[in-house]
C-alpha cells in the first residue's frame, strides 16, 4: 500500500540537510523508542522504515532522483499532487528512466504498516493515523471495502500479529486528538475522540493502562463538557439533557455538591463550589430547583440554600407564592446552623406577612443590609419601606442574574402584589397578628374606617411612598406620580378580597392608595405585643399587695421559718459579694500592673515545641524531592537536569545502578536508557562522567503548567572503560546544547524525551 510519507519527514529533516545531519538524525530516531506497550515487531517495523530512508538519502544518485520527485510534488504550480505525479511519470517514461516515478509518498508492505503509523503519530498526523488504521479494526464478522483489505480477508487480518499494535496506535492517536481539541476549547469533540479510542480498546480488551489514561482524561474533561452543553440554546434539548445527565453523574460520584467523594475530575470542594456557581448562569430556574431540591435531601446546606434561591426566583417571577412559602420552610431548617434571618424576612415580605418580616429582620446580623434598610426608613416608624426597597434590589441584582431565563426580568413588588393569583393565595395564609389586628379594626368607628381601616397597610403604604420620594432610582421603585397614574387602572374593590391586615398592606403598596399612618408602630411595640403572659402576671400581683397593706404586722415581722430562710440567703449573698469584690480587686490590680509595668509579649502565633517531636516534619532521606506547584522555574529546571546527569552517571557507572533512571525518566526515553545500561553491563564496560550544566531557557504555558521545555548547555567529560581498561578513543570531552521535554508526574518533574541541538568537541 502507499502512504503519504517522504524520507525527509521520516528522519525529521529539511531538504537541504547535510550528510552529517542525516547520520545524526538517523542515530537520534533509532534510539528514541516508542511507548513500552508496543511489541518488538512494531519497533522493528519502524526501524526498517528509518533504515530505508537513510539508505536512499545517503546515496548521492538516489537522493538526487528523489529530490527531483520531492520538488515536483512540493512546488506543484497547479497545487495538485496528483497532476505532479502524472507529469513526473510521463517524463520518466519518455526518458526510459529505470527509477520508478512516484508521487510524494512511499510504498510499504503489510508488515511495515504499523511502523508507518508509528512514524505518522510521532509527526503529529493523528487524523491520518486514524484514517489509515480504522479500516483494519472492524469486528471479525464485519466487512471493509468488500471482502478484503490489501489482499487480506477480514478474518486473515484479524489473525495477523501486528493487529494489537495498530489498535494501540489508533487509540493513542484518538487520545492525542482529544487533548488537542481540549486545548482548543472544543470539549464535546475532545470527548468524542477520547471515547472513540476508549471504545476501541474496551471492545478488543487490550492495553488496560492506556484505557485508564483515556478514562482519566474523560473524567477531567467532564466539568468542561457540562458547561459547554448547558450553555447551548434552550432549543437544543437533547444536548442540554446530556449535560444534565453528566452533572448528575458527577454529583453522585462526589456524594453531593459539598461531598467528599472522588469523581476523578481533580476538583476539590472549593473548586467544585466555584464550578457550581459558574454553572448556575447556564441553568433555568426550573432546572436549578429540580437539581438543588434533590441535592438538599442528602442533606446538603449548600444545596438547600441554592434551592431556596431557585424557589424564590420562580415564585416571584411566575407569581407563585406557594414556592416562596416552600423556600421559607427550607430556610427554617437551614436557620438552625446559620444566620438566614434576612432571607426569612424577605420571604415573609413576599408572603404579605409584614410583622413576621419585621421580627425576622430584627434578628439578622447582616449589618450592611440593615444599615441600608434603616437609611431608607429614616422617616418611617418601622423598617418596612427600606425592606421593600432592599427586596426589589436583592431580587434584581442577586437573584435573577443567576438564572438564564430570568436574567432580564424586572423586580416590582407593586406588580407582584397586584396580581390576582398572588392575592388569591395570600388570602388563606395565617399571620401571627391576625386576631389582634382584627380586634383593633372592629373597635374603630365607621368614620375612622374610611381613612384608617388597616393600620399596618397605612403605615407600609406611607413609608413606601416616603422612600419613593427620597430615592433617585426610578427603575426600582415608582415615583408617587407614577403610582397615582397606575391607580386609575385598578378598581377600588380589587383588593377588598384580602382579609388579613398584613396582606392588605402589601396590596395597598401595589395599588398606591394613600392612607394615614398608624401611630406608635415600631419594633419595640411589636416586641411588647408578643409578651402578654408576663404582663398579666404582674397585674395579678397588685391586688395581693393592696390586701397585704391592711396587715402591717405580717409585713414587718415575718414568722420564724421565714426569718431563718432570709438569714441564710443574706449570709450566702454576703459571701458571694465578697468573692465578686475579691475578683474585681485582683483583676484591677493586674490591669494596673500590666499598664505601668508591661511584660514583654511575643507577636504572632507562637510555636508549639515538644521534646519528643521535631518542630517541623523531617522528610524521609529516600523520598523523591517535591517540585513546587505552578510554572517550572529556571532553578527547578537546573535541579532536574542535574538530577538526570547524576542518574546517568550512576546508571552507566561501574555499579550500573539502573534503578536511578526511574526517578527522572519516563516512557520511551526510560526504556531506551535501560537498554543502553543493560547492554553496557553485558559487555562489561562502564563510564565515568564529569558534568557542568547551564540552563539557557525554560518554556511553559499558562494553560498547561504540567509540561515544559528546557534548553541547557551541558559540558560532558566521559572516560570510557572496556573490561576495566580505559579506552581513549571512545572517551571524549564535548559541549552540547540539549533540549529536554519535561512533564510533571506526582508533584515531581520527569524527562519525557531529549534531543541534541548542536555539539562541540573540546580538546
């Protein structure tokens, strides 16, 4: 078969490469082995192609002919490789040239296919690897292009020994394609490539280590996929449903939003909470309610709080007060562990329960919000005007922006309470002060009822108007003139169906009716109304005192038992007073002493030093050095290169310490150097090195801090020993510029591969 490769690309050289560069490139490519999962057959096939390339390009006559073919294809004026190939073939036939004219490609045998795919993969031609390799990977009972592939039936090909290597190459190409798409921000395409490679390995039941590597990337990719899918337009229901399923899987594996399970994404609890916060902008209020209500039952305080926001948002925007009442019930459970009185107050306000809203607000510790509410309620006997203004701004600025279907909604309490569906629901809600307010209403005269029927409504309406006059934000609250213009659109009886004073007060705010404020309505008066039992007990004591005034002897001379009891209490009280006085004196003396004779004090947190434990952990001398997180620095790069050279000296030294290589190398580079060490050990030869290193540059990217490229100038003095005797011919003193490709593995940097950029021999 023919593949789109040329000999220059196989060796990684330009057309103008010299003979010395050809030999050096061939040597480098030969020692750079592929991954350890490949069989010796695949490595041999790759080596065969490299040798074919060096044979052709090392022969001047063959290289000249090949260069003509190469230039004819590269510089085709028509831009067509096919036409160039035809032209070259015609010229060859006219000249009766014995050299076969070829297009820009090479013919390979079936045995060389895996080697060609390996080289294409090393060149980054992942799409081409998948295109060339996929036709050979169908099921045994399937068919490809008829009944055969390159002369082989499907069953015959499945029995060939190179098939596992082709499967591995295609799977690795899918892995690299997925990573490229990931870097470009195409997360679903990346997942498709990764899943293709994973499905291929699962179906063939091969290479579990590669399958695990692909699965790890899929798990890390999942949060990005969820964001990409849920950010799609709502019309793409299938894709968004897939995103919700992925999110549900992640939540199950983690054990909830604030769970401690491992979903293999690499996100800790704080990172995952930030991810959820970012995700909320792409979810509708209904979707958030469904997700967070289910998560709150684990239980989860975070999910409960987010569910409350979703319920309040939907309840207000869709005029469903039942959802707001459900949110208030969830806040009651949440209030046992944290301060949610402000949210409870806002829920009560939206349910028309103004007294409950005021009491909840009094318990809140949200000082900034309370300061704003008090500022906007300065001319009002209570804080309801400021609470109304704060509630509208809270909904508009802190609630709605987190829901994609409500981000453009406006928050208007006037329109909310003017809704007939809201009024109908609020009618049946019980209120704490309903009975007392109804009794006050029944005692008023008919003339007073026309102007002061519902005290709370009067106060709330007037306060709301006062805030409207003071604020300059016309978008949040309407001005009095605008409110009056709205009044004409509503009939006088539109709010008469509301029975409770608190609900009527919210209706009056919505309608803009002007009613005189109720006097003496503030937080302290509400507190007094809520404590009737204590007042009644005090009132019952007064008649007893009046009756006792008729018997002065019983008051002045109590009986003996009462006198003894009083004496005991007097002695106990005196003793307690002495103790308190002594404590106050000693405390005052200590304060004065510290004031005039202050003792030296140590600043900051003090160390806890114990005799049986070291003040800081002592690392294990055999442990590997841990690299700091973040971008690779020049100092760390210097340490990594120096560690490699030390490991190289130990491995190729007299003791052949091959284990030292595993602490610094990985992948094919590790396999290559292990082979060199084993070969030297078998031939009874070793080397003594002297190295000096100077790091010239370190290259990393902000998006990928786990990979780096280091260029270093290394001076290497080597003494070569054969059978214990120094070999002066093989000994050398060179100064080379080397490029190291590093990768972070388990908090330490390893060398994935290295290449010599230039070399200078010193005398």
